[in-house]
C-alpha cells in the first residue's frame, strides 16, 4: 500500500473527473459526484482544509478505485 499525499477536496474532484466522474449537484460545501456506470460519492470542499486519510479511503471505496490507480492519476 502506498501512502497518498494530503489533498484538498477540489484536488480530489479534479482527479476523479479524469476517470469519468461528473459533479451531479452541490449542496453547501458537499459535491455529489456520479459516474455513468452508477458509482457515486460525496466530496467535501472546505477552503484551506485537506481531506483526512479515512475519508479519502472511503471516497476511493465508493468510487471502486484502488490507491495505486488514484496515485497514478494525480
């Protein structure tokens, strides 16, 4: 398992867009992303804050993307 760098919510969204996720809607500071095959996740975007390791792991599980795949997309 490779460690992932600290990322902001906007950086995570930009990376997920590279694999086909689209922002479906935004509610307050939470961006709801959906893929054409039905996968979906929620990414919080708070200015100046990074996403914690546990939350990033949950987002990757929701998206069915491995850490290695995500790291290559960065």
